């Protein structure tokens, strides 16, 4: 709830700041006949609209889980970011069209000391406002706020170029409005495509930040009973809503009661520390059998010839039914089935009494 209030409060502040900037820049742009200043005002108007959408999206995303959406509505924030990206792109294409027309049929501009001062103040306001919004966005993990803050910083840079053009116009009579408008348009479009690409990547499902997975693995390995951490998968259901699973390797002589206590303690510790809901599975670590040591040694030897094999784990030999199971993590883009078959063929030749069952894993977290 505090996160939601922070995002809404910051967005309302953004609406007020942008509305004031729209009013001042529109006045200066119309008075001076400057297309660059007018486009700058339009861009501020789109920023205000983006803040309104951010508020709506945050409110909807904060709805409690229900029967149809048991993991909550957090991903609505990603849809919000897509809408903001579309608004930014529309503003960019519109600005580009107007700027090209201004280059083809240029109109004289007339800036005064007052108009230049207003633009200079707008540059400073937008710059510090952008820093503030981006800082808050990073603090509460809001992609929409971070996008708005970044966009505001771009706006301050664009307004600075408008200010330079106004000064050059007053001092030397240069008319650069149309060309600056094109520059502004291209930067707006670049920002829009960047926001859209980043958000769509989150919706599709992208790799979890390695820094996070490394911290989780280190935390889980701090439990004395854990010998290894594997198969970590994290699913993002919106900012600050992560659910996942992991396998830990433990001694094969642990009792069900000991395993139950360990997995519950790991899940509770991870949730209290990182706010991540984690399901913990088990691999049995087997080092007592001479036969299992020999097969494991052969497995380690054969995988050295396959650079695309990133890791083996979950190795277990059942000497009663003569089966061997293990997981292979193979790099994306490699010929996974071919590599698996060659490894199994090698092991089967050296240990013909055993059947080998291999699970092919993907490199989700490393």
C-alpha cells in the first residue's frame, strides 16, 4: 500500500509540474512563433497524460488476488508502460511531421528576453523533476515511474537545445526550429521504442537479473545441510511479486522430517529477506557407493568434450534397479538432443548394465 501511495503521489506531482510547463511553453511558443517550443509543450502534455495512466494502472495492479487471477494483478503495470510507450511514440511521429513541414516552409521566430528566461527555468525544473521521479521509481521498483523520470531527463535536454536555438536566433538571426524539431522527434521516438521494447520483454518473460539469482543461491547455500543449489526459476507477476522454485542438493541419508524442516526454513528465510515465494525441491547427494563414484567420474570426463554443456547436477545411481539419472544444462542454441545422445552412448558403452535417464535443463539463471 505504501508503494502504491508513493507512485500515485509522485504521479500527481508530475501532472501538476507538466501542466504548468505546458502552459508556459505554449505561451512562449505561440508568442515567438517557435515550432520547437510548441512541440516541447506538446511533449510535456503527453508526460502529464502518462502520469494519469500510471495512476490508473497502479490502482488496478493493486487489486487483491481473485479466483481468476490467483497471483494478483501486478502485470497490469506492464500494460500501463506499453500504453505510455505508445503515447510517447505518437508524440514523436507527430513532432517529426510538424518539424519536416517547418523545414520545408520556415516561418520567422521572435524570441524575447522573457521567453528565453521562461525556457531556461523550464529546463532546470524538468531536469530536477526527472531526477526525483527516476529516484522514486527505482526505490519502489516502478517501471512506469522510471520511464517517466528518464523521459523527463530527455525533455530537459531537448528543452536545452530549444533554449540554445532561441539564443542563436536572437543573437545571430539563425532559424533552427525545424531542424531542432526533427532532432527532438527522433530522440522522443528512440525513448518510446526503448520503453516499449523493455516492457514487452518483461511481458514475454526474460532472464532474471544475475545479481538477484547469485544472492539467492548464496543465501540458500548458507544452510549447513545444503550442498548445492540448482534449477532456479523465477516468475515475475508484476513489480515486487516474484514466485519461483529451486532444487537443493542434500545428503541421501536425511530423513523426511529433516528435509521438511530444511525446505520450510529456506522458503521462509528467502521470503522474509527478498519477498520471493520459493518452492524448494530436493536432490540426493550420493558419494558412498564405489560404483556411483566411478560412473560420476566418467560423466565428468565425457562432458569436458562438450563446451556447450554448462553444468551437470541431480546425479543419482540406483544400484538395485540399475538406473542412473542426472540433469544437463546445455547452452541455448546448441544441439541439445545430439549432445545428450552422445553422452548417454558413451556412458552406456562403459556401463552396459545401467540405463541412463537424462533431463535437459535450460540456463535460466546463470
